[in-house]
């Protein structure tokens, strides 16, 4: 029985079905929540600076494909090669976002997980005028920003746009990243506080300072998004 269940979960037809259903569910959530934007002219601020690197916390990522304000905006998202990533990959492709497969992990498993190739593809994607979106967390360490995204901004010369999205109705799991499953028929908030620029000659000390700035900015954006909805964020509740 366990083998049958494992084979079913890994089968391409099952992954496609789950990815399809996930995409359509998220589309329902987006369409049935009344979103506010902080600042109200956030798109006017961001648009002149694209292509950009859009950063968000793991576990708070399900609605991020909908930050595209126009169908003409191009974007790709980094998704792990792990089999659990297949569901996400199928869903985001259905929602009109391109894929970069690999890991943001810069630890011992970086090469094995395709991190080097993914990093190069992200740089080339930005050079081609296409936005890149990725989680900022160090793997398995929630709300701790890694240096990888800072390295990407230094190499590409493109700004990092940290943002958070929240809904008033949700289910929060008790896992490492406090994954939040957004629910339909409520209110939503999208918060983008400021962009972060990394100089091309940034040394180790500067990069660490900017990493901490990114971490602080994402935490504040997340806190502010939930506060606007009268709810506690994952770091508070």
C-alpha cells in the first residue's frame, strides 16, 4: 500500500492534476479577495525599475504569481528540483509564470541541487529583460535571508524588490516556515516598502549589511500586510 501511494504521488498525471487544481484554486482566491496596495502607487514606483528581483518569504508565497500587473510583464520564478517542487512548478506555469529549476541553497548541496546553473540562468533572465522571483530564506531557516539573492543583485545590477502578500482569511500550518494557505472571500494586502540596490563592488561586509536590510524589510512588510488586515503575521502568532 505504501509503495502504491508513493508511486501515485510521484506519477506525472497526479502531479499535473494537483498542479492544475492548485492554480485554479489560487485564481479563485485572488479574484475573491479585495486587495489594497501599500503604497497605493506601488506599481508606478516599481515599473520604471524592471527587470527586477522580487523577493518574498517561503510559506507566504502562494499568491505571488499575481503581482504581475500587466500580461506583458515577463517573470520567471526559482523552484527547487525536489519532487515536491513539481506541484508548484505546474501551478505557476499555468498562472503564466516561467520556471527556473534549481536551489537557492549555497551550502554543501549547492552544486548537487543545481544551484550554480540556476544562478547563471537567473542572471541571464534579468539581462534579457525578464523579472526573477524567488524566496529569500535560507533553506529550512524561516525568515532568515540568505546571501544568494544579494549575490544575484550584485552580479546582475538589478534591484531587489521585497514584498509581502496576505489575506484576512487563511490557514497557517505548524511547519518550519509557518506555511499560510490563503482562503477566498476576504480582504488582501500587498506591501512593498522599498527597493534594495547592491553595488557591483560590494565587499563581504557590505553584502552582509544588505542581507540584514533585506531580512528586516521583508519582516516589516509581512508584519504590515497582516496588520492592515487585523491579523497577526507568522512571526507573531
